C-alpha cells in the first residue's frame, strides 16, 4: 500500500499529464496563424501504412500565414497532398513538384466562434479529468484512514490535494483564455 505522500505525488503527475494533453489538443485547433501542430493528426498513407506527417516531411513556417512542407522522399509528395485535402482541416495545398505550400486562410467570425467553443470544450474536459484524478486520490487517502494515517494527517493531505487541484484548474483556465484570444484574433 502506498503512503499519503505517494498518493498526492501520483495525483500531481496525472494532473500534469492532463494539462499536457490539453496543450496538444490546443495545437490542433486552427487559428488564423500558421502552426505546424495543425498537421499533427494528419495521417498519410505511405506505401500502405498510415504515417504521421512529421515522419515523412519537414514542416516550416516562413511567415505567419504559410506552412511549407518538404517531404524527405519526393515520391510521397502526392500522398501528403491527398492526406491534407482529405483531413477536413479546410486547407488547400499547392505543390511545385518539390515542396507543398499551404496558405492559411483568415477565419470568418462564425468559424472563430465555433473554434472558441471547441477550445472551451477541450478546457472543460481537462478540468473534469483533473477533478476525477482528485476524486480518485481522495478515495485512496480515505482508505488509509486509521491504518497508517492519522485523522490530522489525512486532513492535511486532502487540503494539499485541493490546492494542487486548484493550481492545475487555474493553469487550464489560463491556457484556455490564451487560446481563445488567439482564435478570436483577426
């Protein structure tokens, strides 16, 4: 059986992972600005095997509205182009036979509002995940009551757990506000 300190430490690690997952989710949300993270979920059918874009090409951002994709293997150019078109991101790749350029179009007001809702949804999922982790840790602490842990120590650790939860929820709120501001930026 683990100690109350180990329970808190484990909960903190899990909460950090929830925040990291949120950051990855936010990278896939399109803003009016070019970001290589947009293409993270695009799977390319490369010789019959789905591959991530990062495995097949170098992605650079020469300016705020352009992504340039340079395939490591020139024969994969058409496959990459096809995967981008079929990704549902609403991006139009232009190729010159060696590289693919993607001009990121400006977002309409309605699209920005939709993306803002998506950002809030991802943030709420992260908050729920953090609260669930708190609940699991609190249950683990209660199981220790009387065995290895005194009533006072249990109360102290529950307070620590709540402080930890508050800290990570604030971080989620901050990240969400930043991403929403980025999405709503014209």
